């Protein structure tokens, strides 16, 4: 409810004590759009004098006492009560305090004594285009509209009852007017004033009656429109029934098509089962082939393992042979060193230099075997005999590869004057050795003769 400085009115005056023609409401709409402020226009008649505690309330149609208001606003007093222009007044109701339902309401002017001095025609709070937006597509909504139509008829009857009540009030007012006229005859000083008041009150009631008749006509036209709408809805309903029959026929066609698709699906499932059996046979064949290939692969792997084991044995035997040859080589090197030292000792004993000899006698086990083991330094004459033996200088064959050499052997001095080669090459396997590893080269050539 609208907030005010003073307390809200609490009067409880009944309808029998009200005078509805002293305040006339103007420009009252048939309905007001929810969500907006509502301005109420009213006119004060000459017979009515407003006071400070007068107020205008919004009442639901069918109210019994002035306490049944929904909301109210205090009225503003005119600046100059004697001027006719001051009789036209207005008051504004805020949207927040207005009703939210679609019931019928009316403005009522109540003075500070709680007496109703004027009432407007009924109106509603609903959207402006509510009558134009009505789409019904089902039988349930048609029944709902019929129910709404019944409610409208019921409200129309209530309005008629209200009209009868107003007419009764009018008759009571006329009786009161007659009574007032009798009083005017007694009191001539107030006769004219009372007569004018009665005339104004009668004009107000006639205006209200005309308004009620217009509203009744409007309700009748609305009922006719509702009847037309019901006919339109029935036509739409018949159209919907035809469409429903078409949909049922289409549904039957879809059912037949679904049966055909189920048969095709069964055939496809049978074909798929046969393909799965073929696939199983192919998988078994592939498994057998893989097993055969796996067996063959295992056999080949076993053969390769056997061959690898044989090669490993051969490699082990070669390694053992190599170790034996290496030990033999080391032994021969030690014997060769001993013979060289013995030979150097003998040559120094004879006063000769080992490096000045034209040829060095190759070491052999036979030469070592011919020495007397009883002599500590060996036979002192054996070196001279060996150096003077012409057979050592006349050797023309290689002891290793048995190759013949043409011409005489050059002396050792001429060999030193020649440029020494950078590397030595084996005449049998073409393996090369550095010139400083001559002893290793000789041992390598000697190994070929073993």
C-alpha cells in the first residue's frame, strides 16, 4: 500500500449511507496495463466541499464496507474552492502498490467521515493485447476457454446485481430527495439549495447509469466475440482432427516400412553370421600357417645356433693356437736375444765389431745345439769358423718362402748407405710393419713357415 505521513483510513461505513453522485470520475479506462503508474481523474460537484482527510481508494467490485480497499491515496485540496477550474482534480497511484490479478476494481472517493462520495466504473489490470493473443490447439484449452467464458458470464451477472443494487440505492436516494423536498417546504430558506443538490445528485446517478449501460453493452459485445472465437476454435479443432487422421495413416505406413526394415535387418544378420564363420575359418588357417612358419623359424634359429656354436669353438681353438704361437714367439725372442749377446761377446773377444760384419748369422736352434754346454762363454773358435764359412754368404734362398735371389749378397756397409724404407711388407700376406719394428716383421715372416 502507498506509504503516507498519516495513518490509513479505518472507517467502516456501509453502502446505504453513501452518496455516489457528489464526485464524478472522468476518463476511466476499461483496463490498465500492469507495471505502470495509474492516474485517476475526478470532478468535484458544486454541492460537495472537500476536506483534508478525504482519500481515494481502489476497491474490488463487490465490496461491502470502506475498509475493504486494496490501496488508497490522500487527495489534495484545491487552491481556490470558489473557482470552477479548481473542481477538476487528479491523483496518481504508483505501480508497485497496484493489484497484480485480473479482477475488476473501481475508484471510490471517501471523505474524512468515511462516507463514499463517488465511484467509478469497473476496470481491470491486464495487458493491452491480451484479447488478441489467444491460440488454442487442443481440446483441453477449448474447455479452459469455455470455463473462462462461464466465469465472465458469472462476473456479468454480478455486475447486473451491482446495477440492481445501485438502482435500489437510486430509489432510496429519490425517497430521501422527496423527504428533503418536504423539509424544504417547511424550511423555505434552504429549499432552493436542497433542490439544486437533489438535481445534481440525480444527474450524477443518471450519468452512472449511462456508464453502466455502456459497460453492459461492451460486455455483451465481448460475449459475442467470445462466441465467434469459440466457433473459430471448433473449426480449428475439426482441422486438427483431419490432420490427426493423416498422421495416423502416415504412422501405419511407417509401421509397414519398419516391418520391411526388420526383415532386411534379419537377412543382414544372417549374412553377417556367415561372414563371421568364414572369418573364423580364415583365422584358423592363418593360425596354422603362423604355427608352421614359427616351427620353420625355430628350426632355422636352432641351425644358426649350432653353426654359431661351431664357429665359437673354432674361434676358441684359433685363440688357443694364437696363444701358443705367441708363447713360442716370446720364447724364440728370448733365445734370439741370448744368441745375439753370445755372438757379440764372441766377436768382442775376437776383436771384431758386430756391426761391421757383412752378414749376421740367423739364429736357429741347431746352432745353439752345436755349442758345448760345458763352456761358460761358448766355443771361441766357433764364431770364426761360422764367419769364414762360405756357405753362409752363398745362401740364395729365403728360409721362409724358398724364393731364389739373383746375384751376390751386398755387404752390410753398402746396405746402410741406401735409404731405409719407411715400412716393411710381408711377401706372403702383404701385411705392412713400420721400419722400426723389424724384429716383429721377421717373427711374422717366420710364423708363416710353422
